[in-house]
């Protein structure tokens, strides 16, 4: 009986959490008359909103740009964050703890306060309207370094000692032991990096004015009319198209997120 009550409560909670997404999916198939009548379900299924969204903006180009940017950020964070975390755990050097505290303190800096200096840097590098300006500033994050460092601290010290006795170099231990034993944490980091980059809006809006490099989130804003009457089925159709990849990745990688976040909770 307790399990049944628990599952019922979880089902109700899940329904309320997904209700906005379900309604957006329903609106994407509605007509203008359904919207005016405040309908919950479409009177007839129609793909006109999806076709019109693809005609109004270069939808495939925006999706390809988002995939390229998010995948590049994900790969960059996996490589650079793992190397930085590995150095903080396994390579002895002076001031290591102080440097790590300074790194963590950067997480307290609001993103908005870094927009102006980063924008000036991109202008000086000549990276406006380029993929580099959307990838490089987020290619490494303090959160990624912290997450992998906490996981590396849980690895058996005996394994490191045995590898050192066998003459294993730092980089070989990183490739042969540290990375293979961190699949769950790396999977969690990759999902966080991909989704956060995919959903980024403000920074791409500031850095780009060319549709050839703009991501899908900018395209969704372009679907919203500046006039009083916005065609909401078209907007919701674009939103559903932009949402589907992240939902698929989230559902497929949910176990990696759970295992990755718990892997560093044993030892701090």
C-alpha cells in the first residue's frame, strides 16, 4: 500500500512537471481558432506549424549550429576539466589547495559581470560572428573541474602506488586508469555541458548577428512576432523541435547523472 501511494504521488508530480511541455506539444498542432477558443487539445492534427517554422527561419542551419557548438563544448570540457582535475589530485605542486580554492571562488562571479570583458576580448581577437566565440569561453568550467576532482579523490590510493612502482607516467595513468574509471562522472559532465550549451541564449545573442553561426535558441526568439498577435503554434513547434534533442539526451543519460553526482560524495 505504501508503494502504491508513493507511485501515485510520483505520477501526479511527474504530470504537473511535464504539463507545460505536454501543452506546448498540443499547441504546436493547433490552429489559430483553437488558440482563440483556449482549447487544450487540437481540434485536428496538423503539421502546418512545423512547416511554417521551417519556412520562417533556417531551422536546419540553426539546429546544426547548436549541435556543433554543444558537442564542441562537451568534448572540450571532458578533456580540459579532466586534465585540470587530474593535476589537482595526482600531481604535487606548491599552492595546489590555494589555487583550487581560487578556482572554486570563480563560481561566485555572476555571468552577467563577465559579459563586457569577454565581449571586448572576442572583439580584439576578431571572433565576432564565429563559432570560436560561442565555444571557447565555456570550453572549461569550475564546476566540471570540481566534479571530476571529487571523483578522482575516491579512487584507491593503492592503485596509484602500484602504478608508480611499475614506472607508470602521469599521462599514462591518466589515460589508462583515471579516465576508464570515471565513465559515470564523465557521462554526467558531458550531459550537463551539452544541455547548458544547447540552451544558451544571451551570449550567442550578443556575439552573433549572422544566421550562419546562430544556434537554435536565437531562432526561437525570431519566431516570436514583435506585433501584438504572435502565432503561438509556430512558436511552440519550434520550441518542441529544440527541446526534443535535450530530452532524449537527458533520459538516456539520467543514470550517468545520478551515479556521477554520487561518486564524489564519499570523500571530499
